[in-house]
C-alpha cells in the first residue's frame, strides 16, 4: 500500500497549525472539555481514547444511549484520522480530538491533515450526506452495506455516513490551506443530551 506522506521539513510548521486549531476548539466557550488529545493517529491510540472517553462520559453522567452514540461517532472519526491522514515519511501522523459537553450536547471536535486533491470529493460527499433526510440516510446506508465495495484502505465508505446518521445536528467541517498541496480537515459533531 502506498502511504500518503509529508516531508520532514514541514513537521515544525504542522505542530503550530495543530496547536492553533487545538487551542481554538479547546476554548469553545460554554463547553467543558472532557477529553483532549493531540498527536499520533493509530489503532493503539484510538483504543485508549475510546476507553478514556467512555470513562469521561460515564463520570459526566451520560445516559447509556448517549454514550453509545458518542462512542460510535468517535470510532468513525478516529478510524478516518488513522486511515486517511497525510503522514510523515516515518509513518507518524498528527491529529487532534476533543470531547466536550455543553448544557444541551456532547460535542466532538477533530482534525487531521489531508492532501488538497481530496477536498472536492470530501466536500461533495459531506454536503450530500448532510442534505439527506433520516429515511434517505437509512436507504443509502443499507445500499452501501450491500454493495460490498471496499476501498484500497479497507473501508466501504460507511464512516461519514455513520457519523451523519448518529449526530443530532448538521456536521460542520472546514479545510484550512497548508503548503499548497495540503489542507487541515476539521470536523465538529454534536450529540444531544
């Protein structure tokens, strides 16, 4: 498999971008940060973040149904970052994740670096999925499950679809330019309390 890479010379600048994004979302006003993470996107880290998030949600008094929705969305976000982030030649990747709570919602903020040529396809897919009704989402989900077309990276295209199905508000996303061929992809999702 060919791995997406970033030259080593950009790693210092990337850390500045990560820190500014992390601080921006970490200072989200009326929200309390339950879990925050900035660093590597891999399976071991994802497993730890899921365990810590479940514990944090439990301590925050989340109902079981809320915890299930939040953790399902989080699994998809972490898999997306692990599979689709641009990587350094060493294989290292950089991403961030925040799990917050407000009076009415649990909010997940996430971000990872992608190649600029992915923006058009991601934007089209996210806008399309966000425009669908609940019944239309169910239909597309079943059709996607049944088509058994798996990508080179092992996914069947269910990640964003699962996220959009589980959240209680429209997802928000942005792409911040970085050194011409790269962009930083950020995503905000909300699950009602």
